[in-house]
C-alpha cells in the first residue's frame, strides 16, 4: 500500500490497521477521531495515555509522523534545539495513548454520514465525535509567483526544507538577501533566528502589511522588538504589501522591488479549504466557528481547537500557546460529551504571558501593558518549552 507521500506501507502495518477497524465494530465502543496532530491533540493523547477515555476508540489522522512543537521552532532554526528535541513522535504517542495512528491527510467530512474522508484504505472513517486541530498553512493565494518562489512558514516540513536550502547557499555565496513577509511574532522570531545563524552573511528585510509589527501586542512590546531588529540591522518595511514574488526579488504594492535570494512567507496562516467545503460554519477567512465549549456551532459532535478554531465573540491570537491552553477544556468536554454530561466553557484570561525569543540568549516578555527583554525571560521560555516536550519523551506502555 502506498501512502500519500509515496511511501510503501509494510503488510503487517496494513493488517494491524485493518484488524483495528474490525475490532472497532464492537457495538459497545464509540469512535472519536482526532484530525491533525496540533498542540491540543498531542496533549489530549498524552492525557488519554494516563487516563483512557472509557469505551471509546480513539484514532489520530495526521499527515506527518512527527509533529513540531512551535515554541521550539525558531530555536531549532537558530541552532539551539535539535530536530528531535522539538519533534513529537506520533506513532509512539498513539501507542502510549492506546489510539490508532493513521498517517494520511483528512480531505473532508461527510456531515450527514458522520464520515471523515481520508487518503487511505478504507477511504472513509465513521465517527461518533470528531475533533479538528489542523492549524493553518501559509496563505499565498492571489500573490503572483509566491507559490513558486516563496518558502512558506507553514507547514513546518516546508519551512525546514527551505531553511536547509538557505544554509546550503550560505556556504557558497558571500551575502544572502532574505525577505520575511509578515511581521507578527512568528515572522519576527523567524527573522532573528535566521539572522543569528547567518550573521553578516545575511541581509534581512521584514515586510509587514500593517502599520506596526507585532499586531495585537502592546506598543511597549513593539518598541522593544523594533529596537532589537534595528540593533541587528534587520530592515523593516511596514504598511506595504508584497504583490509579486520573483526568483530574485519581491515587488511591493507601490511598484518598488526589493532584491531577495530567499523569501519566507510568515504572514498569517490560512485554514484548509476543506473545512468550509465540508459544510461546517466558518468565518469569512475559513476558520471553524466554535462555541466556548469548543464545539462547532453547526455540529455539536464536531469539536475544533488551536489556530483553526474561531471562538464566537472572542478574538484570540493564533499561537501555539492558545492551542496548548485549549487542550484541557477539550479533554474535559470530550469526556463529558461521551459521558452525556454537561460541557463547560473554555475561559480565556484577559492577558496572557507571551515570550518571543530574540536568538541572542534573550527573549521579549509581554503581559498586557508590561514588557521587557532579558536573558531571564529566555531562560523562562526555554524552561517552559523543555518542560512541555518532556511530557512526550520516553513514552512506553
Ligand atoms: C516561524 C514560526 C514561529 C512560531 N513561533 C511560535 C512560538 O514561539 N510560540 C507560539 O505560541 N507560537 C508560535 N508560532 C505559531 C504557531 O506555530 C501556531 O500558532 C501553532 O502551531 C498552532 O497550533 P495548532 O495546534 O493549531 O496546529 P499546528 O501546530 O499547526 O498543527 C497542526 C498539524 O496538523 C497537520 N495537518 C494539517 N492538515 C491536516 C489534515 N488535513 N489531515 C491531517 N493532518 C493535518 C499539520 O501537518 C500539523 O502537524 C510560530 C509560527 C511560525 C510560523
């Protein structure tokens, strides 16, 4: 059997999956299907490993075998963390959780039949409840040449292979001109992380469509970020859109071109189109509309968490931190859902601590109007991120 990556599946694996589907015909068991190995789902599976969901078969559908932890991604690029340190082995996690792992891409949901459409054999999986945590992908739609020439920051494997190309080019070329499109926290961290690796061998420009970097952050945090970028000689262009990406430059909406050997696309990620195409209620941008219980507003048997979820009347930043925070209410509510008990609302705090690594042994801490930049904040971020990953290392059953 060939999976969507063109890899052969060994016959024992095919048989094991087929057997697990047969055993799931047991009527007393119900089916929970998790789509995507986002931050909320990996934590959920970790919890199910400690405290299984009684009488429920759990299946994870994932298009990758290892899920990247976003908190460590810039640190990996800057050389602080190895690939293994920031990756979660999903087969091992599912084994620990007693869940089935299906390495495939979900392509849609048949809402009437309660079936997930997958690129797999069998091509549909029937569920009693579904949870979606698929994040987003870099949205380059409508920008000429971007698909061909820009390196997306999401999905992570494409970002990492793009970065590998930059590193290879840095060996043979004197100075690389690198443009990062998008001045949110991801774009700023990415630019600084790459800068710390290339040093004087790279000339960086961050281009941001809004009037300030770090939208959603307090002006104090933005000022610190602007200072750091200035000291590191990263040029910043605000209030400008990139309208075309060419092999050696980008063109702005003013018509001006900026030379670029590599262009990284870190503007806000877009949700997958199949969510809206399946008939789920979505926002204009295509994010799944959910109630504070994380149930989709159109179908109460479908939950969503992380970047892909848009909670009614709340505007949460799209960040790994919030995807992580949604794990607890998601777990609580899935347990309640299967037990027929009342579900509870995910309560968001007014302010939350955000730590932005600056790849110089320091991090910017931002909490509402409070902001600072220090080595202590980096140590705190490193401690939080390593503690997160520790939950997924050495899992055995
Ligand atoms: C360069 C960069 C740095 C960042 N740094 C930080 C940071 O330091 N801290 C922070 O909080 N946030 C950071 N972010 C933001 C963060 O990456 C995202 O907000 C976060 O990953 C969203 O988590 P999630 O759980 O929603 O989904 P994701 O982490 O995106 O995970 C979704 C998973 O689902 C898989 N998937 C997608 N579609 C399908 C499908 N159809 N079927 C099966 N599987 C599928 C994907 O391959 C992926 O593995 C950064 C982003 C970028 C680009």
